[in-house]
């Protein structure tokens, strides 16, 4: 079965930069309500439609010196960055997981979380289309891997959603403004579907620690982070979700 394993992860690594490129399109277009499928990519500056040779991940960007081939506008690091990040997810999954099915499941999870975290950090919203499919996917995958525990994953999804939805509701009643969005509740539901209810406390704990660390870094780098600044919680929660799914929850000694 060694051959099987290698084929699984080599395909994931080959596909990753192209998926990253697609995630980049999602991040740019989902919040604006623009069509995602069947829309040709165009330079945001000169509107020239890009040809397939302009769309090879990372390589096209390097070949054109990071500029549009037609109008020479710098294209920024967004696309090559997200393509490299998607490749990083695939390599991480391939290193951490034992078999091709899990590696592919891990890639799908990691790529969805990467896209969700990117959209949240730019637009303070988590798109349903990236988060909600993770809920049935997590329950089905774990049900299929070990048929006796799928109920733990269903319970995880329900408890995860209920926990953040209640906090969100209470906060809004008390403070009169949004503290925790329903997007975060859906993401915690997805986390519960993947790590089971047993893993939820670890996801919430790590998410809170990463969220505070991110706020601290933003403050230290000179950004104004006050008591009412809206910070995206999605990226911190997504990272916690990923780590707990890969390495398991904290176990009390
Ligand atoms: Zn251009």
C-alpha cells in the first residue's frame, strides 16, 4: 500500500497551487457577490482577460515580475501568497496524516479554512459556502472511518453551534452590538463535526488564545485596537480547529 500512499499525497501537492489560485478567486469575489464559476479572470486594473498562460500558479507571477503583462500594474503578493499557503496546507496534511483518504480530507478541510480565514480577515464575514459543507463532511467522514462514533461528531456540531449562538445572543442583549457573529457559530459547528464534542473545549481555548495573540500583535504593530474594534475571530478559530483535528484535543493529565 506504500505506492497508494505516495500517489495520494503527490496528487494533493500537485493540485494545491491551482486550488490556491481558485481560493484566491473566491476570496476576491465571494464577498462582492460576484460569480465564482465560469467567469474568466481579468486584470483588476486594465480589465484585460487573462489567458491560461497568465494563470499558472506562482510561475506566471514570477515570469511577469509580479506585474500585469498588459498594463504593467503591480499585481501584489495576494495570489502567489495564497497559492503558496494552499501548498503549505497540502504538505502539512501529507506530513501529519497516515493515509491518502485522510490526506485528501485534510486538504479539503485546510483549503476551506484557509479561504474562510482570508475572507474573514478582509471582510469580517465567514462565507456559508466555505463553512457549511464542512459540517456534513466532518460527520460523514468520521462516521465512515469509525462507524460507532459518528454520533459524537453530530453532537459536536450541535453543541458547537449552540454554544457560540447563545454567547452571541447574550452579548448582543447586554451590549447592544455584535460581539461574536453567527459565522463563528457555524465555524464552531463545523469544528465539532470534525473533532467531536470532546475536542470542542480545546478548539475554543486555542481559538481564544490565538485571537488574543493576534490582537496583541496588531496593537504592537501600531494598529488601533480598542475595546470596540471589530476583530475577525475566524482566522484564530480556523487555526485552532485545524490543529485540534490534526493532533487531537488537550487531554487532562
Ligand atoms: Zn492589467
